[in-house]
C-alpha cells in the first residue's frame, strides 16, 4: 500500500527519478519544468526543504513499498489558514484512484496537522484528469478563470471547516 510521506532529504534520488521518468507524460497536461530543474535539482530540493521548515509549504510524496515515488502532493503559499494544492502522479500509477484518495488524505492533514481552513487549486480546462480528481475529492469550482502557463484553467476551493462540497462536518 503506498504511503504519503512528508518530503525529506533522503527522498532526493527517488524524486529525481520520478520527475525524469514522467517528464514527457507530465508535459502533456502540466507545464514542463524545463532543463534547469533537472540540472539544479539538488539545490532546488534543498530550497523546498527550507520552505517546508519555514512553514510556508508542506511537500509530500506518495511512495510505494520499494521507495519509488508514485506522486507529489504539495501545499504551497501557506498563509492565513489557507494554501494552494498542487499534485502530479506517475503515469504508471494513474487511473487507479490514488490521486483522489491521496488528495482526500492530504486535505485531512491540512486541517488536522497544519491548521488550515481553506485549500485552493487550479487545473487547466484540458486537464480532465486533474479536474476530475479535484471534484471527486470535494473541491468546488469557484468560477474564477485562471491562466496556467498560457493555458486557460479554472480555480477550485475547499472550505476544510465545512467538508467536501461545502457540507458541514
């Protein structure tokens, strides 16, 4: 059973492998990270850990029993009880419900462990998979149109104090 783990220094090799193996797959639905990401990975990983230590981001990896990374699930720009959710799942782990289950788990962590009350997310209109994960997990479209690296998208929100789809807990 895959496990959601908070990002650690020793995750670096498996995370870099995940990003390299899935680069082409990810580029079909989200903006490519660019060559500099891979060239400067060690420094970027260290910077992410510093952001996490400062409490402005919470980075997580979905890891299988062998330590391979199946997905990234991040809460970024943490401030005033809210954060932005971002996620990506390996091609080999897609279409199995892992993204939805992990987003739901992360929403629970956001409320109970990180004290957050609101999560925001966005997905490109042509990224059906991410939009499906968000709605299945309980995020509600805000009607806000956003641009994601030049692609039209839609904003989503989840009031964690109310539960999925705005229902009271």
